[in-house]
C-alpha cells in the first residue's frame, strides 16, 4: 500500500479527518482507493456508481471514521485512477467482483460492512450474494438489489406503466441504458464532448415536482442522444452544495483523463451478468442484514409506488427500507442525513 496524498474536508466544514490516497495492484488489476479512520477499526467499504469516483463518499467516510470505523472507498474498474481496460466485456460483474475480492483480501479479508450507491450498490449486492462470508451487513443507496442480475430485461419488466405506457416508452426510464447498448460510440462521444458540463449537469439535486412524471432519460433514443442534435451537454456550473469544489475538479480531471468508454461499458454486459447471477448460491438470496435507502425524488430508481423493489424484498429476509427527501445523489444531497440513517441501522443490527 502506497500513500500518495492526504485530502482534508476542513475547507467545506467537514470533520478534520483526512482521506489518504492509496494504490493496490495485482497482475490482473490496479485499484486506487481512499481510506481514513483507525486501520484497526471495523471495516466499512464504500462503492461508488456512475458517473463518479470514490470521493463521492467523503462526508460519510469522515463521519464514520470519527466513530472508530476503518473507512475505505475504491475507484471501481474504469473509474478514477484504477485500471481502465479497453474491452467492453472486461466490465462484466464477475470481473468487477473479482477486483473487490482481491481488494478485500488486501485489506485483511475480515467480514466488512459494504455500502454502495448506484452501480456500487449493484456490485455490493453481487459480492454479498457470491461471497457471503465477506460481508456482515449491506447498505444499498439509490439502487435496489436484483438477485437475477441488474439487467435491462429485469429493469424493464418492472417499469411503472402508468407513467411509461409501453407503446410510447418501451424501455421506460431505462431508455438511456438501451442507448448505451445500441449506440455505444455515440453515447460516449456525447459525454466526452464536454466532461465538465456533463458532470455538472448530471449532478443536480432531486426535484419533488418531477415525481410521477416522465424522466428525460426515457427519451434518449428518440432524441438521437442524451443531448439531441447538440451532442454535448449545455454549459452548466457545478453545484457546490453537492460536490466540494476541489473534489468536483478531481472528478472532472479523472473523466477527462480516461474518458467514458470504460464506465459506459458497464451497461453492455447483460448476458454475462445474468449468467453470473445464476451461479450465486441460494438463488442470490442475501442472508446478511440489508439496508436500502431510497431517494424520494429519484425519477429513475425510487422503489416507492412501483414494483422495482419487489425482487429485493423477496431476496432479503433481513431488509430495512428507509427514504430521504432527495434525488439520486444521496451521498451528496443528504450528506449528514445518510450518515445518521447508516449509524442508526448499524446500532439496530449490533454491527
């Protein structure tokens, strides 16, 4: 483990505990990660989603490190300063879980609390299913667990057709995922045309007025891309209430350096991911305590008032569901509230 830098949150009012930048390599993969808190404390591993890096977890890491937890957040495959394989099929879930298995062994291999957001939740669920002895508790933020794999067929089967009639929106709010599969190069090019503007526009707080309405992500295909004929994000200023400015700059630098091909390839491996999910013991049922945190204003992933959470409810016998008044970006929109929810759940489960 090589410490490269220490980043403090003092500038934006966070606790003074510093995040230490580290790198771990094996012959098959390199993982960059941040850690803080006592290294002999109980382990929490935080997994980010798309389009993100490990720093999305700064507030939660610093707060829980102050409670005595050893907090670790890796950049997942294709993101940040971790390995960025060229082949799209390198981003299947089995490979990503293998990265986390090696990484967890590097951290000592003792059962940990795994906390995921967005795609990080999907990795967390897959690891808990396939490697159950590695987790003693699972937290999923903004994305439910799907024991039969997080795949487009599974997601589309659960679309709320009162909002998305099948004849108008065959893929519902998941049309954007379809576009990654059918127009991969164009989708990537649109995001890379202006990385900073795309990231600033993507990271906006949830709007309660949008609940129950059609998401713009449902019309990507018919518009010929996320930004239509413009094929680039409109000029947008980042929201400093979400990302601390220095962290947002690092986010932009990471995607400017490595682009979006790797991260977007995560969406293109449905067949492999379904086959992998079918290998999980006990049909992917999770025996560990599971906490799901829903964003009330999340147009894509909310499980309120629809069937999207049904597979998770059936597969997780020790499931706690709670929600926060926010959109999709719970670790950023509700920094302190998410910490409190996790703390309360950890206490309630004696974890």
